[in-house]
C-alpha cells in the first residue's frame, strides 16, 4: 500500500499538484506553433515560456507559474492525441 501526502497545492486558490490548469481550458486557445511543439514530443518537459503562456491564457498570475519542469500527464497526452485525431492535425 502506498501513502499519499496532502500537498499544500491542493488548498483553495492553488493549482493542482502538477502545476497546470485542466488542459481543456487552454489547449484549443494555445498558439498553433506551441501546439505543434508539444505534439512533436508530448512526454517532454514543457518550456517555461509554454507554461507561462498557459497561465496567461487562463488569466492566472504568471508569477505563480511553476519554476520546476512541468510534463503533461497521461490523461493530458490522451486528450491532445484525441484532439489531434478529431481535427485531423497535420
């Protein structure tokens, strides 16, 4: 059995532990060039510029953006894979 520690980031007014808002709120609004960058290697860490841009899109304070490397989780990668398939991304 594994233990899960309650992280301070789960308190009111903070983002989820991974550091990004839900992907459905920002993916379609993200600049096409940045979408292409993420689609090229969805498992790679996001550049700090991309993370800040996500915060801007969501109307969040970019000063609160994570400074550590941020990667998309499995569900987020599945979301963009489904999106790319649905829109026939090329």
